[in-house]
C-alpha cells in the first residue's frame, strides 16, 4: 500500500469509485454497445453474419490477450501512464471504427479497441489495493462493482438508440467521445498510486518469472476461475437479449428495459451489501453466501424452464437474484487475488482479467449463439458456467482453508 495513500485523494470516496468504475466499464461497454447495430453495419458494409461475428471475436480475443500485459506494464511504469496511453489508443481506434469503409477495416479497428480497452479494468483494481487497507478496499471495490455492473445492462439500450436514430457510425462516435471524456477526467484526477520505489524492473526475464509464478500457482488460478467465470451466468443472458427477450419471452423492444432494470438492481444491491459486510464477517463466509444464492437461482431457473413455458412473470427474477449473489462475492474474491502477490498486484489483476475476458469471449463467440434460442439451453449453460466457479472455490476452500478465513477488518 502507498505510504502516503491518505494524501492521494482528498475528494469523497464515491467520486474515486465512479472514476475507477468508468475505467472498468470501458471494456464491457465496448462489447455490448454496438450489438444492436449489427444489421445496419452488415447492410452498410455488405458483410456476412460470419464477418460480423469476426468484429466481435477480434475485439474479445485482442482484449483477452492484452489484459496479460496492462498490469505488468503498470507495475513497471506506474498506473497513470498505462491508463492514459490506453485511453488514447482506444479513442483513436473508436474513431477508426466509425470511419471504416469495409468490414476488414472495422475488424482491424475493433481489434485495436480490444488491445487498449482492458487497461482501465486491470489497473483500476490495482489502484484500489494500492490506496486502501483490506476492509476499505473491499468497500471501494463494492462501490466500483455497483457502477461497473451497469455497463453490460445499459450498453445495448444506448447503442440501440444511437443506431436507430443516428446511424451505426454514431455508436462508435459516441465511444470516441467517451474516450475523450475519460482521458481528460483521468489526466486531471487519477492519482499515481504506485511509488517509484515499489515498481518492478521492466525486463523480459523478470516479467516471464512473474507470469510463471502466478500461472503455476493453483491458489491464484482457482481464485481467478471463481471470480471470472460465474459472471457469465448472467452475461450469457445479456448477450442473448434479443433472442431471449424478443423470441422466447415475446417482449416488445420497448419492454426490454425490465430485464436490464432488474439485473442492474441485483448487481447494485449485491455490491451495496458486500460493502456493508466489509470487515464484519470473514471473506470466505461472504463468498459462500454469494455462491449459495447463485446456485439456488441457477437451479430454480433450470427447473422452471424444464416444466413451464418461458414467461416474463417468472423468467427475469432468478437472473436478477443471481446477479445479486455474484456482486455480493466478487469484490471479496478479487481482493484475495490481489493480496496473494502484493508485489505484483498489477500482474495479478492482469491475469485475473485474462481469465475472465477469455471466458467472456468463449461465451460470446461460441456458447451464446448455440443456446440463445432455447430457454432451457440458456438456463443449463448459465448453471454450468456458475458451477465452474463454484467447484474452483470449493476445492480451494478445502485445500487451503486459511484463505479468506480472517475478516478484512482483522488483517
């Protein structure tokens, strides 16, 4: 932790939470905002469905690849330079997307977007742990989760409005404007939370040793799976929203907001509760509560879909409560990941984000298209994704019972 952390930020904590959450939102917001514009883009650029899917895959895999390096670079160069340069590249790439005259150009600039968009989410986590002791860090992480969780829910709505009323290119001009705003805000406000004395040497050998240290740590890998994969139990429904809400639940586009409203409410409620519990109960107990809620809701969702016709009266609520459980536990698991290797928090955040974004990419590129037209398939896949994280946590809990035993307020 920075030895002068209390002097780095004098404004209210919630203001820092919003700044860091906006950084974290950039990645998922860039995935979902342009999805409603797919038909318009395909028509304008004469692109096939496969080519349109490539614009998504290029972004997701570039995002996943580069998340391996954002944190490591910030461990060596400092947090601010990585964030600011990442936003510069992202902004230019967004403008390139808006100006694309062919599907090949769009794929190229989407990949460039992906390479740069992950800097915010990776570095923001490290900044939080640089600046705050464990209990305070959990409260801050919970506040960030409240705002971060809004992104995948509202992004398709925003993108749909821009696409319908101003054309598909306006979606990317909007993201360009977001990039400009974030660069100005972070240039003026983001503190440098990593002292020069604590920075890691910037050489290939040192980096490779760090990747090996984390990549061969079963505790780290299990925590990364526990934090990164269960999110997709809810994210699957966001990616499948047009088919799930329109084709299966027979909702009009003007009624889609109910799904997003309930999901956002679940995330905000869970994150708020996580912050309230910080320092009051052991982390592993809070994680258990989150997984119990997710398991119960995933199972209930599957049973209902096996025996009942999909209906909005019951189909949306289990997803919202699932979101509550995820937001309750993920700030705690994230802090446990960062505290495993205090001298490599940036790299730990990078590799944690890599696991999560790789899972997101597989779900978006492979699983969602396969199951989005089946309510039972969606429910079963959601349960399976959550179970990967649950199995990872249960094994970790039994193999290393000391992890998460002490309350953050007692460490």
